[in-house]
């Protein structure tokens, strides 16, 4: 049995998971944003299962994270930037621990239990407030030198302005993400016309108004176009077997068809890339796992580590 902990900016979800990926117990608590209460909360969660036959602890969380557990960043939990979480938790438990970025965890969870079980080299993009995800190369998560691999939302997708924020005007996050992109473009267009416009943070409102609101239509077109260009860029750079797309918006019945139509439209005009379609260009498909993907991916990582320790 393994303890999986999935840390988000609002809640910490945790649960016991068996060797086959079945979650036998699950709960959540609010995420403390200050360092001491944050550590205390994790220790309480670990101690809660001290009488269980737990072999190891896998943690998934936002941020740029080194493989040794050092948190270069940690998303919205700024109080724990620049600490080694594994070293701190080993003051309270002797169990093996892994800590990884949430995008990496979602990506490797698809290898274990999702739509990448038959793949060895793939990319998983997770659409949310921004766009994160992970690379899996030869069945292993690729983290990069500093643990920064998979920050897809930072890619520059549009014309770089002479003045002003490059991220706001040019990055994938602010064009192809759900909140910063789809909702953000919609809000920006409306505010240019009406500064008192009440901002929208629910993508369904934008999607449902596409036929009767030209700003919604423009935001939706920008969203799918940015994602399609990102897919082509990533495929050209890494030549994966597949690119999986995850996140709540993928449950919208029209999402996949709309994305594929926009993707095909752009591919058709890209002569070099278009030549490869049907020959070597990768598949694009939806991720299978939903809300438990981060927790399950964290468990898969610690499961692998325990197997390696037992083999030595």
C-alpha cells in the first residue's frame, strides 16, 4: 500500500492506493499557505496512516521541483519556495518519499492507468488556469536539468510587442489556457469596450455565448488556434507517439472535434509538417484520468522508487 498526496493551491487531497492503482481511502483538507502549518498538515496526514502497511509516500504538487525534493517554486504556496520537502519530511518518517510536479504526475498516471498504457514516448498537456503537463521519454518522466520541463504555458506563441508584458501578449498561457486564455481573452475584449465589465472565470459562459457574442467567438477561435499551434510545435520538436490533452474543459462534448478541426486547418497550410501527417506525425487524444490523476501519478512514482530500492 502507498500513500498518495496531491497538493493544490486550495486543497490537499490524499489517499491510500494499492499496487494496482485502486484508491482504498481518500480525503482532503484545506491547503495552508504558510510554511509551518503546511508542514504540520503533511505530517498529520502521514501520521494518520502510521498503523497501515504503507511502503512509501508519493507527493504531487505545483512548481519547479528537482528530483531530490528541492522546491525551486511551489505555485501559490510561496512560503515553501527554496526548501527541500523530502529532507524536512524525513525528520518525521523513515518511509521513502518522492515529490514531483503535478503535470509530471498527471502524465505518468496516464502511463500506469490511462490512455498511454501502450506508449513509451508521449507528451501530456493539462489545461487549467494555465497550461502545464509533462514529457514521458522511454517510459520515464523527463524533468529537465532544473525540473522545469513541461511548463508549456510559458512558450511564446504570438507576435512579441515592443512594449508591455510578453507573457500577457504572447504566451501560450494567455491564449490557450482555460482561465488565462479563453476567459482572459474574452474579458480583455469586453473590458476594452466597457471598463466596468464583470470578468468571467467560467469557460462554459464563453463557450455558450459563442454564437451571439462576437467577443466570445474571437476568444474561442484564439483558444483553439493557440492549442493547435502548440501541438504542432511540440510534435515538431519532440516527435512523440502521442500528445494527450487533459483538464476539465476536455469533458465538453465539442472540445475534441473543435480542436481537431482547427488543428487540421492549420496543418494543411504548413507544407513541411503536412507532408508528415499519416506518416510519422503523432496522434492527439484526450487523457483518461480525471480528478485523481495527480494522486495516482504520485503513487506510481513512489511505487517505482520502492521497487528500485528493493531490487538493490
